[in-house]
C-alpha cells in the first residue's frame, strides 16, 4: 500500500542506532508472541513504561481524533497512540490499515502490564499502516534511510511486531465495522445450480426472452387479451396463453396441492361439459421415453384404422403441435376459437387457469368434438397432481424412472416413482417395464393402494429383445412379446437406441391390452404401424452436408443414451456438440455425459427460455472437468454457424440439452433450403 512506504523507512534497527562499539546484542522475541520487543538508540538503564489506555479513554481519544486536522503533531499529546484499527497516529481515518488488520488473525488481548509499542522518528511519529514487521525487514528499511548511522536522542525507537487488540466485547465501533467489512460474508443454502455459480437469464435479457410464437410474425404484435371476448384470432389466443402462469418456464415452482390444484381443472372442465369423460384414453407418465412410447402406441392404433388423438408437451416450434389427430395438428382457427371458449368457461367458473390447464382443457374439448376413437395423453409434470390426471383411462403406463425435477418430485428414485404412479386408478391396468427393485416396489405399493392391477413387462408379460444388423435397416433392436391374445415376434424397434427397446415393449403390451377391451388390432397392422413411428426432435437428422442432428435429451440419463445411440447408429469422424440446458437441471451430470461423446462443445442458450443457464458458466464447469476444446456462442444461430463452418462432410453436429434449444434449431432452419446443404448462416435470409 502507498502509506506503508514512509512508515517502513522511518523504522530504525539496532545496527544503525549507535556506534559499533556500543552495539547491543539483538533482543529476543518474548514467548507467546503477544508483546513486541522494545529497543532504543541509546539504550537507557530502564525503559519507560507506556501505560495501557482504558476503555473510556480510548472512546474519548477516538472522538477527539475525529476533529483533529490531518497533519497535526500527536507526539506528547497522545502517549498511547490511537486505536490501531481504523485510526492512524495523525488522527486521520485509515480504512486500509483497519481492513488489513481485520483481515489478519487478531490475537487475544494481552495480559495486564503488557507494553504496546509503536514506530517513531527523532522529530515526530510517522503514520504506520503495517500491523507487523520482522527484524529483517526493519534492518533493510533502516539501511536505506538517509539518517541511518546518525546518533539519535534517547527517544525510544521501537519496532511493531504484534498488534494489541482489546477483548471483542469491548472493541470500539470503528474496530467492529472494520472487522465486519473484512470478514467473509455468510452464505445461505441455494439451489444446486446456483451453488455451482450458474445463473439463468440476466435481468437485462428478460425483455427479449419470449417463446417462439411471441417472436414470429404478427403474433408478437398487440396487447394480451384482458377477457375472452378480446380473443379474435390465433395471434390473440397465443398472447392470452402467454399471460397465463406457465410452470414450464418458471425458475422455481412450489409443488403442492395449492399450486397444482386439480379442483381448478375439474371446475373448468365442468363448465365445458366434462369433455374428458366422453373419450377413451391411455395415460402415459415417466421420466424418459414418454414421447417415444406415446408415438408408438398412436402409430400402431392409427395403422389399425382408428382416429387417434395425441396430447404431448412441450412443443418444439408451434403450440399446435401439442394437440394432434392422426398426425395433423389442430387448425389455427379451431385453436383460436377453442382457447376463446375455454377462457369464457374459466370466467364463468371464477378460476384463473394456468397455461397448461387451458391447453389441456382445449385438448379434451377438441378430441371430444372430433369424436376420436382413443386419445393417448402424456403427463406434463409428475403425475399425481398433473392437470391430465382427471381422466379415467383404459390403461396407465409408466416409462423409465430417473432423476429429474428433484426439487418438485423428490430426491430419490422411489419418491419420484410414487409421484409418477399417482395416475393409477382403481381397476385400470397399469403397465411398467421391469426395473430396479426399489423403484418397482414403490410403484407396486402405490398400485396396490389404488386398486390398480400392475403388469410388469419382462416379468408378468413374456418379452425379449436382441440387437442385430441387417442390410435394409442397419444396426437395430428386435423385440418379441407373447400374451394370451398376441404372439408378436422379431419386430424391429422403429427408433434408434437400445433404450427404445423397453419403450417398444410397453407400447406393444398396451396395444395388446386394448384388444381385450374392444379394439381390433391385427398383428400385421401392428407391425406396419410400429414401423411407421416417427418422433420429431428425437435423434432427428435436420440438415445435410454437414449433418446436423437434434435430440431433446435434457437430463443425464437421456444425454448418456443419446451419446451411445449416436455412436452405434451414426458413423462420423468427429462430433461437435451444440449444448445448452436449464439452470435447474443436474448440470454437472449433463456435462459429464456430453463429454463422453463430443470432440468439441459449443455452449449456447435458447433465447425463448428464461431458465436457460448462462453458456459462459457452462464452459467454466466443462473446462474444470474436461480438457477438450470448447467455445461460447451468444445465440443458437451463432452456434450453428460456428459449428457448421468448423466441420467437414464426414463430421457431425449434434444439438441437445433442451427441447427449447431443439425447437429454436428447427425454427431457424425453416428459413434455409435443406436440400442445398452447406454452412448454416446466423443471419436469416430475406
């Protein structure tokens, strides 16, 4: 510090204080280190004692010091000096001195009779910011002093070795403030992502964070409708929905009966005539594989000649993707009119429905109006308190259970499994795939309590799977399933990845059960429908030359399965992974799984997701755990441009980590001609 230099230069050592003939032996440090040694230029026969300041005198001295001028001489007027913390010897506030002393470990108060010592010069005392100095540094300072070697009067020249501090209970106000300023701040428990230093959307970015529907075309114009009568088109309907509480986009949600209130959903549906009671359904819950299982069930039933409604979430590009009949999304005009009807019903019921509740009510209303033969309904979040859990289905399905949404559903797989199994109904068959004992036992307990017959594929239902390679299909898995009514042998799993075999077994078991409750499902049509299954946003190749693959894997288990799947089914020289995720996920687990397959990672964020983790924070965590190359892109288009310019024809670009990121990729690529291939520009062509 700047103030240290004059103080150090004024400190005198023994060697320079008098002629060599009278040089005194170097004094030794007292034991305990509490009291500093004291020497003088002409060592007197008896050193003068400097009395300790009383507490009252110390307070008075501090008050007087505040009114003193900066350069006023303090020698002879303050024999004990000022408080070593917060004041210097000229009566001036010394913030640096106080901070440095408070930052160091303060020794306990010395015993009665101890002598505090201070540096002084022949004329007057110099300010000193250093709380301690060694004999070596003192001698060095003295040798550089222009007065070194000159004989001095018998004013004691002393050296500061340790600081004397009053008991903590009697410290002055200035001392306590200095200690508080230098002490480490107490931290409170924070979510795991925050403990890692991750942050979601920054405050200055909030205004630009909007879903794709709100950032495209006319739908971003105008104000949100205040009432149902103001909804006069698709754009207005979307704006109305965006004003609803949306748990999918919220950073923190309380998962309880008050937040996720099924009573509110039932009141809303009652005003609509209870459309959910007019359709037959299959209910699908789980952590991973819900979308794939729903798609396989729907595709097989559609191939059997049935009108099949499908309700899934979230969407990738447009809201209408959530509500589909036989592969066709709900029409824009029908969507707008349906939202208006649901909004009127909510006003009559006197409730404020959430985003998901409004869309779910529209789904049931639309399926009932279109008289679908059956609807396959995917759970939004959890199961027990989900808005879809008002139906009485023909069958309930739970896919694989893994860690996700732990803050809401539980910290163990058993707790998560119980929440998922909350969709079970009395006398409604429940299907799961054989899993680890703890999870299976938890689900069995819920099923028994609910009175739902539990059927376990690969245990109660004969099932087998094997991996094979053929010329027409390449590497893939084939499954067999046997029951009293079906004998399905060697059916190719339509979706790549070993994890899809269990999803396929569940889908086949459900369709086989539907044959027993009135559905006509011949085996040849089941085979044809299964082969026709397509799932957007899962292992989907969306660009050629260079190849760009997207997958909405958003938890460690799903990303790990993706990396294994890519390695088994997609040949490539090297892979660049464009990665972004939500800050409330298991970020370290996700990064570790990405590191397994990617040769280079470009971290970015989805512009439409306020929960997105900052890409710079993700890169820091990645660099701590991997030596692979990584970059940061401010936006997804920029990341795609960086990736496609850095790869060759035989390389692969994989976009994953979030459905929001996959959706924005599909939306961005709509502006380009996929058939032409080539590098993807960050700029949208006119």
